[in-house]
């Protein structure tokens, strides 16, 4: 569809304060605990989502197609660091590198062996 000027994109929002979620975020503890999960340390506003939609609807995005724009304050990036890994972080890293043919505690990996190993 690109040759006909048709572009297809989407916006991926995360935690956003809307009229529908207002009662949920009325509890300060909910807002505080969720804000800690977001790199910008705040819950999104409807205007944040609208800004992304306005960009996609404008000529400024005429070379953007087939894309998903995350409007999540960095939440998706933070979750990788906060998500538990199978066997713990050390085991996960060790297995990941072993699958690549590198021992975790080697000069090649650049990771010094901990004193408790």
C-alpha cells in the first residue's frame, strides 16, 4: 500500500490517566507504585497519546510506516531490568553466554569472577 501513499502505524500506550481510570489512580499508593516502574516516573496523560497520534497524522511522519510507536514513558525498557530471569540473573547471564560459546567468568566476557564463586 506504500506506493499508493497509505501508511500503517500504531501507537502502543501504557499506563495512562483517563476518565475511565481516574478512580483507579485516585489512590496515591497506586499511582506511586506504578510510577516507580516507569523511567519518566509519572503516569501518562491523554495528551501524551494524542501527541503521538498527531505526529502520525501529520506530514512530519510521511516516511514512517509499518511501525509501532511506544508511548509508555520508558516502561517497556524498564521491565526488562525488573523482570525475574529463570534461575536468577547470574544463571540467566551464564546460560545466555554459554549458548554463544563464551564462559561467563572469562577474560573474553569481561566479567570478573565474584569472590563468592
